[in-house]
């Protein structure tokens, strides 16, 4: 029995399979698969890394069982034997680390852009108008074709053939994707299943096709190939599938499956996307109650999913009997070693996913995997092959923000002698602002996890000590890495010096902020601060106005998944930035502006917050350049960006030290 988390590390059976713990890797898919729909070495390394980190099951995501089901520009295809070589390699890589290999069988149904189908219309339970945008970023309007019974039988056979291939390739089980508004979920949902024949109407009728599919899989792959069925506890839309009928569906499906995986939401209704993949503005584990309702009704194991990241919370869910298994997608991207760390009681070292959505955005925008907190995601193959450092060098790092901390961690892991200098009394840099922001708490947790890593690696950390050129030269370092951060831009506005004017960079929990607030700058930082002040539970309640000079807010933010979540919260709290509006003067009791129509306006304010950006302090960086044979500026002092780039540049600078 595990001393730290006895329930989380208790083995469990799914069919004839034994899981080594209760933590599984939820299905995640990749955009950089080969164009013939087969996995590449980087994809395989990505899944193997999760197994290495201790997950009990690693699920390869979104394997399309027939070309009519393609719902992304490039996806893994499992409808022909051409996939076999990479299936074998992937299963072997997962098994190498003691995990079970699972694969998600998927068909997009009505959620397939005709552009992916050679111009053909998507198929589904009924002929309905379709508005989709999850796969394409921009909205696409089309309509679907209602499936005939012959088409259903043919597709069910395709599911069975996919299962036979997966089993032959070494996979232990499959996850049948019957949720999120994909084909099988569409049959269960009265919102889009408008049929009046034996496949529509009652929940028994709507379950016929999903049951047909599960029977075909069982017949083709046999009883030892486990079937996990992914189902919505709620579609989160009017007239959709809700928990009462979802429970009934699970009872009907139970004789044909070995486990249930309970989630929620549909991708053809974009507003549910930030709930299906919960944004940082939502509570953790928001679908647990759906799983608990299913668990009361069935005897097979039940998995819950939705933003789980804390082993302590996960232990409580299992111990309370609400679910049998915890599935994680983004958390095992942020930190694939989370299960292994939990097993050893190293919870403070876990990098909790901040649910920013970058991993999903990068899949569409960059066609590859990236993570804000994990610089090795999408680079697992090259990381595994990285040769050890040729020699141990003396490395000095100026600055204890996220970039400097990551550089110190990576350099120490490579065997170098590292000293980290931080001029203030605490580590974290710009991350410290997140301490009192509820939806940023996991970003603040990053300071704790990185500090724990520094301690475990015995990195020498000197707080309250600025690394000056004089100190640096006296140490005779081999490498000096500058991570001294950025400086806030202070606009030349009349009244900028007034005491009620605050720089965003200086705001913390002790900052006195009045009831009426004007934020100058409608970028991501300004809008997030506006939301924070609006929802802050204290008196007096803040009334916030955001002023933005350009024609749209957060114009430099490319992470559309995070923007969707932020926009939903801004709308919920009636926050609408004043666009094309320029501040001309700050007075004792407000700000004077020119609005989008060229009209002068006065906005009353007790506090004015300046959030117009930052700049790299080039002179301070240049002063350190000649203090070591090898010098590298990283993070904001090299180029002002976000935590993603800070951590990435810190990692890159340290991993290449020779």
C-alpha cells in the first residue's frame, strides 16, 4: 500500500486487465502525425513519456475508424493496415514503461468539415444544419446527411476492424469516443438525433447504434480486449443529453463494455468548449458528480475527467467512492511525471497545469504540441536522445523569475554547478502577482513546484542579492545567464505621477485600490486584472473600465483557447473594454479620454492602473555580457513575452550549455 495516497495507488481491474494505479492518460491527439495518418517517432515518444511518468493507461487519441469521420486537418487513421507498423511501435513504447496501451476510436459525424472529406457533406443521425469551429478555428456552416441503417452496419464493422488492428498491434484496450458531440454522442443526444425510426426517440432507441458498435468491437477483438466507453454526463446544451438519460444509457451499454469514462459538452456548440476542456476560470473536477451518478448505477469501473491536477484532491475522489479512476490530459502534458512524483510523496514538485489551453491552440495554429509550463512537450524524442553534458561548468544565473528558475533546474539536471541570484527576497518574479488571483492560483503554484525542484537539485539560491558585474567577475563563471526580467512602460501622460496611479507590475495584495477603477491598456494583462477586480469578494466592490487604444482587446494574444475562456468570463461579468479610445490626461478624480467617435469623455476613477506593456532593459543586460566566456540573455530581458517563452528560453539556454 502506498503510504502517501493509498487509494490512488491501489490497482484496479478493467475487464481482464490490471491497472497499476488509478491515474490514466486521457486521450490526446497530435497534429504532427504523418499525412498518411500514421504516427511519427515524435508522436510515439510523446505517448511513451506519459507511460514513463507512471500513468497506468496511456490512451492514443482520436484514431479515425473511417475517412468519413475525419474531423481535423490531419489525424491518425486506423481504417487500413498501413497503420500497423506505427501501432506496433507505439504500443511497445508504452509497454516498455509498464503502462497499458489504449487507443481512442473516433468518428466526427456531423462535426466533420467538408474540406476534410473531399467536399462531401458530413454524416450523422439526422439531417441538420451544422455550425462547427472547434477544428477549424473559424466557423464553418454546412449540413449533415442522415445515416441509413446500412451505413450504420458498415461503420460498426469499421469499428470492429479498427479494434482487431489495435489488438494485433499490441494495444490492450480501446476507448470508444461516444461523447463531446462526435458521432456516437450525436446518436445519444436528442438535440441532433431527430429520427423517428428505431434509432431515435427513446433513450433505448438512441442507444442502438452505440451498442451495435460495441458489439462489433467485442466480436472482432475478443473478450480480453477491454472496452472503455466515453460518454457525456451532460451535453451542456438545451434539449441535449442530460445526466438522467446518460445514466440510463450507461445501464443499457454496461453489458457490452468494461468501463465508463464520463465527461461533458459538445464541440458543435462552441460555448461549451471552455467547459468540456475547463478553462482556468472554472473549478477543478467539475464533472465528478456526473461520474458519481453513473457509478451508483453500474458495476464496472467509472473514470472521471476535467482538469484534475492535485493528487490530494484525486485521492479524496477515489476514497469517497465518487469515481474509480482519474483521467488526465493536460496535467500529464504539463508534468508527465505527476503519478511518479505522487507515489514518492513529492507533491510540491508537481507542475500543475494552469489550464491556459496553449496545448490545444498550438495543435491548430502551429500543427504541433506545445505547453506553457513544460518546454519538452513536442520534443520528447530529441530530449530522450540528448547526450549528457561533456563537463560540469560553473553557471551563474541573474534573476529568479520563471525563466531563471527553469534555466537553473535544467542546468543542474545536466550536472552543472549552478548559483541563482535574485535581488528581491523571494523567487517567482512576475508570477508573484498570481498569489491573490483565484484563476491564476496554479500559476503561483509554479513558484512552489520550481522551488522544490531547485532544492532537490541542491541549486545554490541567493535571495536579496543582485548579480552585479562586479560580483559576477569575481566568481569567474563559465556561463552567465541573464534573466532579469522586463521594466514596465510608463506612458507620458499628464497626471501619471499622481498617487492614485498604479503600475500593473507593482500591484499586489497590499495595494490599496478604490471602488472606481480605470485600467489603461486592454491587453491580456489589463483585461485579466479587470476580471479579477470585478469578481474579487471584498467591499467595496470594484467598478472597472478598461481603455484600449486599438480596435480589439488582447490583440497580441494568439492563444485562442484562453481567449475564449476569458471572453466568456468578461461577458458573464459585463466587462466590455472601450476600444479605439485614447487617454489624454489623468486627473485627481478620473481620466480624460477621446472615444472611438473622436468625442472627449471623462471617466471617474479612484484608482488608475497602467497596463500598457513592458520593455527589455538592454543596458542592464549589456552590463553583464562581458562577465563570462559564454553569456545568454533569456526571458523578458531578451524579448518581452509570456511565461511560455520564459520557461522555454530558460530551458533552451541551459540544455545547450557545453
